[in-house]
C-alpha cells in the first residue's frame, strides 16, 4: 500500500497567517496524475483536558463562530511559531484558566482533514491541576470557566453539548484514557 | 453570552465542489467589527463505526493524503447533494464494506473547525451489521477491510493508529457509548 506523492504545489490564496490555500498535483500509486487538488493550510493547534487534584474537569461555556448558541469547550489554541505542542498546551492552560498541572500525557496528534489538511490537532491530558494565577486570555470569544465532575462531562458529551469535533474528540479520548487508569 | 453576527460574506475562491473560501465581516457582541475573517466551505461528511453481530469492529487499513504511511480508518464519505446524513452513512457502509446494519444511532454532529467551518461531521454507530453484498467503493485510496475486536480497537486507538481527527474521535465516542450499554 503506497502513499500518494505530491508532484507540485503552489499557493493560490495567501490569505493571512490563519489561512492559505494551495493547489497540489498528486501522483497515485498506479501512476495516475490528479491536478488541482486543493490543500488548506491553517495553524496547528492544541487542546487540553485538564483535571484538578480533586477530579474536576476544567471546561468552559462559550460561544464560537462556527456553532449555534453556546457550547461546552476545553482549553485550546494555536501553536505559536517555534513553539512545541506541549509548551503551547501548558501556556494555553495557564492563560485561559490560571491553572498549572503536575502530570501531562499526550492523547495523540491527528490531521484534521484527511484530504485537505487543515492543520494538525495535538491533544493532551493534564492531571493534578491547581490554581496558580488569574486568567489572562486574549481570546475574542466570551467564556465562562466551569468545573465539572466526570459524570457531568459524560452526560454532556452524550447529549452533544461539546459541539466542535476537536472538543468532543478529546473529551472522549480523555474519558477512555482515564478509565484505563492513565 | 451572545453569538457573533455575520454582517457580510463573499466568495473569494470558488475552487470546486470540494472547496470554496469566503471572506466574512463579523460583528462581535461588544459592537466591534472584524473584517476579512476567512471561512472554509467543504462538504459535510459522515463517519460510521459499524459493529458486526458477533461484536467485531469494521475498520480499514488505508492510505490518506494528509497522513504519513497507512492508518486505521472507519467508514466515511461526503454527503451528496440532497442526501440526509443517515442515508449517506447507510450508503457508504454498504458501498465500502458490503455490510448492512440493523441498528443505527447518532453519535452527534460536530463543526470541524470552530473558527473556519470546514464542514460538519455527522457520526453514527451501526450495530448488528451483516454482510450483504460485495464491496463497491469508488474511492481513490487503496484500503483493506479488517474486523477487529473491541480490545484491538482500544489498543490501536491508544497507540495513535487512527491518525485522523474524525476517525480517532468517532472511535472514542463509539467505545464510550458501547460501554454505556448503547
């Protein structure tokens, strides 16, 4: 089973640091050429499921442009230039919540869109989190911090209250990992 | 907590049926205006975790342009014009695997990117699946069908072998739902 090869790529829309569109020419394993395959370049990002020393999940109630109404959310943000994913995760946890965590583990790194790219999501589980400072977030969205029990998180997930794919995905991964005794 | 309002939108890159880029003008709840907010239009899609009558998870080993090497995968595909998500899920399951399933339940619908859109993922859990026909897929990727036990799926997920965000996300959601006795 052979991968597809990128034969040529050019930027056809250099919108901003948040988005560029490329046009790729691809060669399939059987030799066929596909022209004008669109590829979406957006920044890689992190999400963090952070759990306090007393077992509460640090979540938000917030708005987000792509969803109707409000959604439950987790810590997240774009990785800055030159920053590694874990450092970005630790920075965002502190900025968005004022918490620091003693134990960190990866929940995996995932391409967002198998055909178009759209960046890579790096997921982390942070445990033994403790309040360290005040919130210092520069996000445009309004958000309210909530400390939820595991049972509340499970119920909210099943009810579709985490409305974004990365948020629902990382919550499900964290619940499974924690059950395995991680 | 008020949502952001779309004041104006125009298409700045009408690439194909697979991609268009829009430029939005947004009004924040405090009245501020944000110009040139990029918005990515891609087709909505479905993924299906299908489980046979004997409890095996129907997966694939396959290549995908956005991932290195091969990945474990689940049934998935774009929703066709006028098709509802469940019908798309049932069509793709039959085309890609030759299986039909007696029991279907939603695992939720999720915006892929909270800032840019990038379509909506509709997730389904299909149980009591039985072989009905031969595979009739028109996908460009090579793929090999695998029947995995729940334990094998759990181990592969924890090892990062489902390399795309929607695949890892739906597998985690399905494992949790099944545990709840879904």
